[in-house]
C-alpha cells in the first residue's frame, strides 16, 4: 500500500523510477488502480443487488477507464 504524503513529488522526489523517495509515482498509481478495481467490484455488486429489486437502476461502472496492466 502506497502512503502518499503531502510532500509527494516535492523537489522531484517520487516522480521518476531512479528518483528518490518511496513510493514511486508508478507504485502509487498501481496501488490506486488496485483500489479502484476493488471499489468497482463492490459497486457492481450493489448495482446487481439493487437491480433484483422491484425498482431497477440504469447505474453502471462500464465507462470507468482506469485499469492496471
């Protein structure tokens, strides 16, 4: 899990693979993508549960663009 402090990127730290500071920008973005993927699964389940009720919704997460490759 990446802890992103208020000083993240200050003076160029964390921004390049060979730079100083942890986490690197790439690690932080990967952790954020993981978090968003978990949230998407939870929201998709809530939508599915709600759609089995008498008042279905058109809510969707299909247009989310962040993925981890």
